[in-house]
C-alpha cells in the first residue's frame, strides 16, 4: 500500500512530458495521459487488495478518532534548525490509506480514465489537443493528491492546483469571451472560500503545532484542542468546502463552468473539484463532530438550502448542460446535508453513485452536442430515433439520479434520507423529500424533451456516438445501474459498502421501508408526469406558467444571485476600492510618504537663495550675524 503515491505521480509525470514532447509523440501525448491514469487505476486495485489484508501490514492501525482501519506512510520533507531543539521546524509528507481514500481513488481514477478515453473522439481535431490532455492529467493528479494527503499543507497545495487546472480547462476555448469570463468567475469565487480554508489550516497548526491530520484528530479526541478552536477550524474548513463544492452562496461559478469542453464538465462534476469539498468535510469529520457537533448543523442547513434552491432552478433551465450543472449543485447539497446529519457513509455512498451517474449524463450530453451542435433543449427532440445508444445510457443515468428503483441513485438517496430522518427534525426530511421529487422531475424533463417527441427535420442526419465515445458510456451505465445493488446491505454475510466505509463503528446500510417506498413512488410518478407533459403532451404548462409567472421569473433568474453580486461589485466594491485608492494616493502617498520629502525639498530651494557666489555678500552676512549675536549676548547679561 505504500506504493499508493504512484497513482498521482504517474499523471503528474505525464503532464510535463506531454507539454514538452507532445508534438513528437503519436496522438500529441493523449495516449501518454491515458496510460498514466490507466496505470494509476491498476495501482488502485493493487492498493485495494493490499488494504484488505492490511491487519498484518506494518503502519496499519484502527484509528481511534474515526474507527476505520488506517494505513499511514510518512517521509521527512525538510528540517530547519537542530534536531531535538524546541525551535526546530520539520515538514513531512505522507499518505493515508483508509476506506475513504480507497473509495475516492476508485471513483477518481475510473471516471478520469473513462473521460479521457471519451475525449479521444470528442476533442479530435482540436488545435490544442495535446494541451488538453496535459492539463487533464495534471487535474486528475491534483485531485488524487488531495485524496491521499496526510497533512493539511500538502492538501492545500493540491487544492490550489485543482483550482488552477479548473481555470485552464473551463477557459480552454479562451477565444470565446464567455469561456474567459466563466474561467475567471470560477477561479475568483472558489478563491474566496479558499481563504477560509487557509486560515483554518493555520489555526490548526497554531494550536496543534503540526499540519498532520492524524495529530489534529488525536488532539480533538483527547481534548488537547479546545472546543472553540475545533469549532472555528471546522467552520473555516467548511468555507473552503463550500467554494469547491458550489454551496450557496458560492454556487454561482458552477453553471458557468459549462463553457468548457463537455468531458471537462463530466470530470469536474463527477470525480474532481466539486466533490473535493464533500471529501474535505468527510476527511476532517472528527473536527466537525467534536464536542457538541455545532458545525454539523451549519453543514446540514447550507446543504439543504443548496439542494432545494438548485433543484428548483434545474426545473426551469433550458440548456442541457446547465440542467445537469444545477443537478450537481443540488446533489452536492444532499451530500452535505447527509454529512450534517451524521450520515457519513450515506454521503460517500451517494457521492459514488452520483459520480457514476453524472459522468454518464454529461458524456451522454456531450454525445448529443457533438452530433447535433446544439444543447438548447427547446431545439432538440426525438433523438432516440437516430441516437439509440445515447438515449439508452442517458436514460439509465437520469433514472438513477432521479431515484428510480433499483438503480444506484435509489439506494444512495434512500440512505441520505434515512440519515436525515434519524438525526434531524421533520422540517429537514420534508424538504429533503421535496428535493428528491424535484430531482426526478428535472431529470425526466431533460430526458423526454431531448430524446422523445418529434425529431426536427434538421437533425435527421445525426449519428450516434462513435466507438471511442460509446465504450465509456456503456461502462458507466453498468455502474450507474448496478453499483447500488452490489453496495447495499443485502441479507447474508455480505455487509456491503456501509460496512466497508464506516465511521466510528461498523454499520451496514439498512433499508427504511416507508422512506424507500415513498421516494420510489414519488420518483416513478415524477417520471410518468414528465413523460405525459413533454413526450405525449397530454398536459400543458402554459396556464401554470401564467399563474405563477412572478415566482417563475425569480427562479428563471436564478434568484438574482448574479445580479446582486454584480450590483455589489459595481456599487460597493468599486466605490470602496476607489475611495481606498484615493486615500492611498492623496493621503498616504502625497502627505505621509512624500510630504516630509517635499518640505525638505522646498526648504532647500528657499535656503539656497542666499548662495550668490560674491565674497562681499558672505562678509556682510558674517558681520551682521556676529553683530546680532553680540547684541543678543549683551542683552542676556545686562
């Protein structure tokens, strides 16, 4: 297992090689990137197998803070000062391999591999083909480093690398003004949250004296870290998670990130970046649940608000990729809600089920866009006639994410709802069920508007996805359909994913019948309703739209978050910054800094006027000065 560090290193090594030698390599380096992530995926299975026998391996132990079997490997980075002295400083780097790490390694490597293979067909002919795969490799490597990091400093470095790569990939087609603006927006908004993450890390280091996560968790467990520090650190870390995972009010960057290539959207939404925030909360869960677990209530509230708000926007969005984007925000909110309800295993379970389904949906949408050059759902329809494979896999992803039995999303969503029902009041479970219903509605709407109904005459020439794109779609469809069944706690000796990935104590998933039956009925009814509205056109929504026009206008404008932010920047930030600039220029620069210098300079100009160069002038000045001095002394002595 100590070789787990190879998983990100392979992709880290591929990125510069593609940049430097890509033009000399067949495929402009794309195959090198694919081989690197494929190698990482192979190492993952080796690590997974080793972990299963980890009880007999050195450096593996049952973590008293998490209750999970954990393997820790650490190497010294550098030391400053003499060893043994109290003022000496040492930094080390290492990896943590535990059930959370293994689950995330499997998700990231598999999805990244599928996306890169898919990109061979989707990005074919792009003039920056090699550069795309280089950044792609760096992106995956950075996320894998976050997953493996055993200390906050290494995590933060990889965290920022993920942000840089997202900027480069979202703005990949930088010739388009919209892509440039989207990249800047994503970079700036996530940086705001990252400030909180950095301050939280420094706060932990100040209190614990180390960046080590295990030492921080041990300090919390033993009470060496005070309640105030633990709570403040958890809240600050959550700010970083809110930025990366697009939680309200930092959610505005994610829909605009759709300006990047569709495979990039699949990777960002399914396995990297946005799930980094959920992973951070899961990794640092001992800080959140310490003492009275007050930070978890904030996590639950933010998650619920995000899930409900994003789901309503997805109901009215018309761009196919933006529907999926708001769906991602909503489901990330459900994951945060689950974490806030102590549903640690349920959140990670839903992260995996959502990751497979969402990657499938985005790649399916990419197949549609690649063939039709259209992503506005109002201009699509009837594509099942010309794109049967894409229709099938997209339907699998949509039904799974909508919570239709027995697909993966049904089981994971049931666990999330069960966790919320067990640890929060009725308000939380009611709104969570409403969010689940909305999820089925907007996924049914996207499915039936795009693939059913009448095929436009201009799209009769459309063809299905080529083989390089179809292969990943089929594999992802298999996992989106069957991952839930194989992961659930069925009767017998198989404990399922809940027993594998536990927190505090081993616990298999348990099916809550009233929640499962209710959510299943709601999901099936929602898909049936959307089929009748958007495919059969039995019902018309015009009257509903007219009756609720004011409310719909608010939702269609995304609750005016972008407008409020723009107004704040224009009317507050720019005005305040203008005042600060004026104060800096007129007061600090002209008065405080340059003022004394100007006084000295002007005094010198004045004093130099007596310098004439004539001897008689100097003689007269000395005589007058001596006379004046003599008179002054005489007056003092009289």
